[in-house]
């Protein structure tokens, strides 16, 4: 029997190795799609000046932009400079890609982590309440609302939230990071501007947690350990929170990992609606301007986040369930 | 069978209440989802079916009966709240929101159905190939599937659309090329379990070729599962299309699709007019819920002990 952290470290190492071919394939695929597209980055870069430019100028520029050669050569060149920390120049924002990410990543991480934590905590609480009395009024309300929220697009929820909270009730700002007329970012203004986007993102992720916890806990309520606990005369609260919830939470840990892509998707839409200065809204700007260097870097970044999420879920699962061996994952 | 205290005895269907032939309550799952009795389930199926039917009928019949000029504007009637003449109100240039919703639903449904077919076709082919070939081919295919799940679908869709804008076909391609993964997984698992069955061994020892075994014995066996997955993919594809269109990367803005309508209504939302935003969204939510209700009932029917889940 080795220490649990040794198994965890070995699992992390194996996942790191497995991530290399996945990332290579993702980036190669991006270059293949870009090569197949009718779009020419050189023409975009010089804009209307290019109408009179000679073929020689265009060729030199193509060389400088790293867009000459086949897509495999471009891919290799991109990988080599990315390994050296140079992700290229964003065509839309006229800034180095690394700088764009550095300026915006923190805001996105803040938004996503607040929303995710709220969704997990609120989802667990509502799921347990609903599972306590299957078929009761509370269960029916919570389940139906969850299904409805699951079907609703986050951008639509975001707009409705703006209408309700920013226009009708006028309690929260409709977007941005600072109040109109001020440029200074203070903690108070960030919290007020964060409330709506984080709330909407949390609400759009909530149904999955509610339904999983509800299912897990209501299944666990029929299992022998819970029956045994009841037979011993333990209090209902101890049975519910100490026994049923503990085994019912296991599938939720896996869900945390698999929800990362959906969280990024939600952030893409929510950040755009609320003009949140994160990387997700930069993605949309990059796409609108067909800004390949920025789009490529952001795609790789999100793939990294997804792989890290999967690893985190497996590590948590192994820690929470002593029957699971990290070395067998 | 022990029932927990505070169980759902009150929602037990009373036998002989006239609406359906009395059935013993025993064949109900013992911890039925949401405490659904047989009668509430029948109501749910009827309501869901009626909603789906009404949507399909409206999409098919309204365009020939009420031709809509997408460019027509009537500035004297702009942003009227819902009334008898305009049940869903009018938008910022005086167009009827209900009529545009139906037209938008038509575009969204077309994209959704075609993209779901493309995705399910790819998923069926990949899943069957991986499951039937096995071994190294299977492992390689599954690595490919891992790669496709590593990038969020909407981001991959945005990437494809950004490179091939604008138009309806890049949108269909971006949905179809990203959503086959789940179908491929389902089909592969199903093929693997079918492969171990005696009739496949019988076919192989009878001299059937690999291709014949796959086409004659494996594909028909997975079609029901793949079909259900394809139907459930339609709302997902519509969701995806509307998100792309909302971001201004999907259907061209002058054509009504549910996503472009919601995007176009952002200006009037700021001045307090909620109806051009609310109703196109409801056109996404309500049919999705109805379809999920039907799919849930179908699953409960084929597997009564399993809890119906909405897979989105």
C-alpha cells in the first residue's frame, strides 16, 4: 500500500503524456481547417492597401506572417515559436497574442470559478432537498425548473436577467466592469458587475448538478447502508447528509470534470452579452475578424482547461472513494 | 418492497378512475421519477406530442399561407406590445414577432435536422467501424474521439464558422462535425455488446464477411439507439445554431433565425421592450422540453426501471 499521493502523481503524469498527442492533433486540425478555408490572412493584414501591392511584397509579407508553405510546415513553425513563448500577433486587436491572454485570462477565471462554485453548492443543496421527498411539491418544482433551465440558451437567460435586474429593478449594472464615467476598477464595483454574469452562468450550469445530486441521493436512500442507519434509529438529518449524500455525491465529482467544456461554452456567451473583458469575449471578436493566431491560441487554452478538468475530477474521485485506485484509471 | 417514510403514496394512480384501464400499480417503478403516475405520464406524452405536432405543422403550413417579405418594414407599428393583432408584439421595424418566430423556427429546424443527420451518420459510421474492427483501429478511433471532446463544441464550431463564413452550410458543417462524438460512443458500446452474442458467431462461422456481419447484423441492432440519439440531437443542434447566430457568426443577420432574432432584439431590450427577446427564446425552450418529454417516456417504456434523463 503506497501513499495516495504517489498514485495521484503517477495518474497526473500519465495524463500529461496522453495530453501531448491530443494537443498535437487539435493544433494540426486547426491548421488543416485554416488551409482549406478560402480566407487569406495576408490580404486581411494589409487591408485595402493590398489592392496595389506587388506580388513580391505579398510574398515577403506571407513569409513574415508565417503563412507560407503547406499547413504542416506552418503548424511546425507555429509549434516551435509557441514553445519559445511567442504565440504570434493578434490581427484583430493588433497586440501580441500572449499579451491579450495575459490581460484577460484573470477576469475569465474569476467569472468561471465564482459561477462554478455557486452552481455546485446551490445544485447540491437543491438536489438534496428535492431527493428528500421524491414526488413532493418541492421535488416537482425543482425538477421542472431544472429541465427548463437546461433547455434555455444561456445568452437568452442573460438578456432576460439584464431586463429584470438592470432595467426593471435597476439594482445591478447591465455589463462592463466599471460604472459609466469612471475608469478605476475597485473591488466593490467588480463585485457588483460580477453578480449578474456569474449568476447567469451559475444558473445555466445549475440543472445538471441538481439532477445528478437528486438522482444520486434518491438512489442512495434505497441502499442498504441507509436502511441500516435508519434501523439504528439515527436522526433523519444524519442519514440524509451523513450517509445518503456522501455516496450520492460520487457521480457529481465526475460531473465537475465533464462540465468544464460546457462552462467554457457558457462563458463564451455570457461574457459576450455582458461585455465582460475576459478571453471568451475576445474569442468572439477574433472569430468575427477571422483572427487565426488568437483563435488558435484560445482553442489550445480551452483544450488545456478541459484536460485539466478531467484530471481534477479523477483525482477527486479517487480521494473521495477509497475503493477507487488511481493506478487503474 | 420497502418504501421509505414520507413516500409518494399520494400520487399512486387510483385504479378504475375511468380514464384508463385499471392496471396494478406494481409495474410502476418503485421510486418513480417525480412521482409520475400512469395518468400524469399519459398527459405529459399527449401535451409533448401536441406541442411537437403544432410546431411542425406551423413550420410547414404558415410560410405558404402567410408569405413574409423579410425586408418589409412598417415603422408606424414598431415595437407594439403583444395584442390581438400581434400576439407576440412587433419588433423594432414593425414586423410581427410571431410570424418571424415561425420563419426563424423553420431555418433553425432545417439546420437542426440536417446537422443532426450529418452528425448521427458520422457517429454511426465511426462507432460501427471502431466496434466491429476492434483492436488497434478501435483504440486509434477512441483517441480521435478524445481529441474531439477536448475542445468545447461551441468553440470548435466558432472556429469552423470563422474560417468559412458566411452562410448556412458552414453552420451545418460546424454542428455536424462536432456533435458526432456522443453518437459514436453509444454506437460503439452497443456494437461491442452485440458482437458477443451468439448470432454474430453463427454468421461468422457461416462464412459471412466482415462487412456483411457489420451491415447485416450489427447496424440493424444499433439503429434504435442511434435513432433515439439522432432525435435528441435535433434540439441540441438548434441550440448550437442559435448560439452561433446570436454571436453574429451563423445565419446572415437579415434572415430570420431564432438566434439572429434574439441578437437583433438587443437594442430594443435596452429600452425596456422585452417581447422581441422573450418569444424567440421560448420557441427554443418549449419544443426542446416537449421532445425531451417524449424521449423520456419512450425510454421509460423500453426500460421501465431506469430513470428517464434529459440528455442535452
